[in-house]
C-alpha cells in the first residue's frame, strides 16, 4: 500500500508540485483580495418613522428624500452590495420634547449576514427637526348665510340654515389649533336651491355634509390643518306672492357750512314687500323708507347700511339696504373792498403817484379755502419797472393763495404818474 502511494507520488512529481504551488498562490491572492478594505457610496431613500403624538413643524418631511450612505469593509462583501440592500431611517419617536429643534440620528442597516463585517456611515449623520404636539379641540360651528330668500322664476323661498351639532372636534397641530375660534360652513348657490319636483316643494328640511373653514378671532383662515366637516340642516318655506316697490332713502342732520348734498342712492333700488295680515291683503304702498342716515358733520361722500322700515301691514323680504351718500364742497366768493396798491420797481430819484390807492378784489374758490381768508392774504401792486416820467396806464396785479380763482379786480387798470422828486 505504501509502495503504491510512493509510486503515485513519484509519478509526474514536478507537475504535481507545480499544481500545488499554483493553488497556494491563488489561495493567497483570494485571501488578500477578501481582506482588502474598500469603501462604496450609495444614495439610499430616507425613511421617516413618525411620532405617535407630535407632528413635524420643521425638518425633513418627504419619505423619498435620499441620504448618502458610505459602506466600508472587505472588498468582496462591499462590492456585492446594492442600494436596495440598505435601509436608512430616522425615528422621530426618540424625540422627548416638542417645540424645539433637535438632532435625530440617521440609522442605517444592511443584510444580516454582513453584520459586524462592514461599517455604515450616513451623510448627513443627523436630521434637524422640530416637532409640535397634536391635540383635539371642540370648536363652535357657524353657518353663513344663516337665512335668506331664493327666487325660482316668479316664486320666492325663504331658507334658514343651522348646524345639526353646535360644535365639532378639530384635531391638528397644537400651535395652529390654538388660533382656531370657530368653524364656518359657507353655503354656495347650489346648496341654497330649494328641493322642487314638478314645481312642488318636496321637502321642507334637507341636510348637507359640508367642509368647514377654520378661522381665528378676526375671521381669517387658519391654514395647515386637516379638512374637517360639519352637517347643516336647511329649512325651506315658500313665501306668499309679493310686490316690488322702490326704496326711498331718508336723511337727517345738516352738513357743515360749505358742503352740499350731491345725491343719495340705494342698492338694491327695489325690495319685495308681502302681506303681514291674516287676509293676505297688501296696502297701497309705492315705496319703502330707510331709517334716517345722519349727515351731521360729514364732509366726504360715504356708504353705509340702513335698515328698512316696513309699512304697516307688510313684511319685508330683506331688512336693510346699502345707502351711498354723495357730498361735495361748494364754491365760495369773498370781497376784499380796500386792498392797498403797492408800487414795485420804482425808479430812484422819481416820484410815483397813483390815481387811487386801493382796489376792490373779488376771489372765488373752494369754501374751505376762501372762507378763512382775511385782508392780509391778498396783495395788490403795479410794476413800474423801466418806465420814465409821465402818466401811464398800468394793470393792477394781485397775489393770492394758490387754488383760488380770481373773479374781478376793480379797477383793473389805474393811472400812474412818474415825476421828478421835489428838491427841498
């Protein structure tokens, strides 16, 4: 047996020795390549694990946001990895306090068989995030418009809208939720169409599920909260035939001096009246008056809302109208009877004599500009520049405040005599 083994060993001995040497060399190369440390970088989607009580206020929100993951380890292991083999995530459940910025570590894991053999490093290594608390609040519900009248052809229907429940529960971020004061249901045109079938009102009550508008104390929308809903009940009533009559605006009080009433208009110009008596009769009414609009102290045009006064035995389809009052300032005139005439540019050594020393000046303009003027506001003069001895007819010029329109100067022309000065 031993002889046979020895014979086998001696047969092609050098060839076998060469094969052994090659095998050892290959083994050494494989071991060296396996143990060679290398690094590969992958772009890995960042997964976010939400907090059960807090919402993200600032920081990463998008689950598809990628982070860069650098894997370092033996070459044979690292080179066989793919991005799909890796998982990167941030766990916001580790956040213990809401309302302040915190760093949350980006965690990375790979195939279990690589555990302990490779190192993972994420870039960025942390995510800065601020979380806020979620809460639930009870909010009162308001409906707008609460009531009104809808016309269908020549028929009119009065509706009244109220929330089925006076409050709803609203959930969301505590910082935004703290601003909410009410939930408003805004009814649209389609919501207010009466349920008619073959011309008959089939239902006197209908219910709608509507999205609400969450608003603050000054009725401004509060954004960044989930959509909430409230149920509204609308009650319908067909009104008896009415009559369209004009609206007559009424005023009281006096405008300040210098102002006048240019006009008063109403919108709408007509309203519908109906009988308020048991027999359904309508009195002979041609117009409905508004409550008086006070003009006292007003100097500018303005618009206001005035209530309507229902004539006896009638009811009104609407209770108020918009009243537009137009006010304008009147033009005023003021007479300055004895304005002294000054001489400008009198030549030296000569004496200037005027045919009269004063003129009458009549000015017109806006009341508030003209009425306060006194004699000191008007200056009259003649300009004798370049004139020599003799008698000249010169225009009287007047200086007065801007925005005033001069109407007359009497006399407009005077005689000016220039003579040598007497030597004493």
